[in-house]
C-alpha cells in the first residue's frame, strides 16, 4: 500500500507495480531486511499480550509460531527462498486490489494499468490453509517472574463463516460487553479497580469464527474479574439484556462506523478483510442500516453460537499460584456447560 499526494497517484501506482513485478532482490537489501525483521521480532518478544495469543493459537493447532522461534528460524532463510516465494505468489491471478479515494475520471486509467501487468498469470487464487482448532487439555500457563501483573486470554471457536447479518449483531454484543466504560464487563472491572485495560473481539478465519476476551490484571483481582466475565456472558447467552443496552450499543457502533469512514485508509481496511479472506465484496456502506435493524434475538444467537462447540481455551502469562490457574479455568469452563 502507499499514501501520497493526490497529484502523484499515477506515478506512485506505476512505481508500486514496478516494485512487485520486477524486483531485483539485491543481496545487500536482503541482508539489511533480515536484520530489520530480526529486530522487529526481538521487540515483539517483549509484547506479552502478543506472546500469550501466539502460544494460545499454537496450542489450538493453528498455524502460529512464537517470536523467539521465528528469530531462530531466520538463519535458515536464504535469498533463494525469497525469490522462490515471490515466483510462487506474485502472479496476476493471485493478486487482489482494494483502491479508494477520489476515483472520478481515474478508474479507466487504473484499470488499464492493472490489466497490463507484466507478470505470469499463475494458477489462480492460492487458498488459505484449512486450520482446524482443537481444544487443548489444560490451560496454557507461561511463567514470567519479571512482571508483576498477569496477562489472560479466553478464546472460543465456532465452525462458521459470519455473513452480513452476523457482523452487526457481533458488534452490538462486543460493545455491550467490553467496548466502553459503561460496558458490562470492562465497565464494572474498571469501576471496581480490577483491571485497567481489557478488551474482546471476533475474528474470521477461512472456516471458523473466534471470539476472545483478554487483558491484564493483578493476581489477587483475577478471581473476581473471572466472576464478572462468566456472570455477564451467561446473562447475555440467556437473553438477559435490556432493549436500552441494545440501542445504546447500536448508537455507539454507528458513531464508530462514521469515524471509520473519514479517511481513505479506513475505507480500504473496511473492504479488505472480507475481500481478501473470502473473495466477496461486502456492502460496507450498508453497515449502518444493517446495524440499526439488529434485534436482541440475533445478538443472543451470535453469542450462544460461540459457546456451542466447547472448543475453547484459557491462557495466563506472568507469575501466579498454580492452584489459581485451575480455579480460574474451572470458573470459565462453566460457560460451555449446558
């Protein structure tokens, strides 16, 4: 991607195309980028939230590799590997574009440039791998004695691909639970001093949707925080949510959507995730209308679905008494019990 002055767009577009159709892969650039990647991976090692998330997905059997392991693997990467990967992936039939901005009078020129790409056609779109998450036997615990607080993560999977009616309902559910200082989980946790920061969210994979909630807290606060999480999720699953909460979440979601359409970069992001993942173009600007039509029953249905398969896991990173890990896991496990 690129960001440039409006009058420069045609020159920059051609330079971008030149960069991925005729790369030189110079030895000096390869060595410099290897150093940059190593530095970035080393900095990510100290991102504890990221480290816990990767460990969780690795335990689920997903394609995830810890950053420390990636640093070790870097020594195996050769310039030939990079060239072969480029040859495999950079074909015209595997490329996808999302272009946003002032396109009036410019689309024909853009389409002309993109239709004349000097690169092999290839064999079509390279599909994402079929990842199959499986529940791990016991909670993940990563002991790190150098930090005082704990990082925690609860993630659950559903074998489903969300459609245009599911995502607005998911937005409402997530807003009710953690998105604001008046939300049911995060709002109470902050008010009681149990957690300074936490969040939750849905994610889309090739054949699965996941929902996770996580953050950081002191060890002594974790049991009470787990009680809030479990209590509020059970209430939402049971349909015990007021119409006022549903409407307030819709209004918050509408405001956030309006903010997300204020820059070209945000609009590109709004279209990219689903287009690149599923190959379909969503009605991005139709989201507000779909959001206002969301019913309580749909919000409850979406959250119930995330707890149907018992395909879930708990992860904790930091320093914690081992018996407490089991206590928290037992509390959380009741969410999947009918």
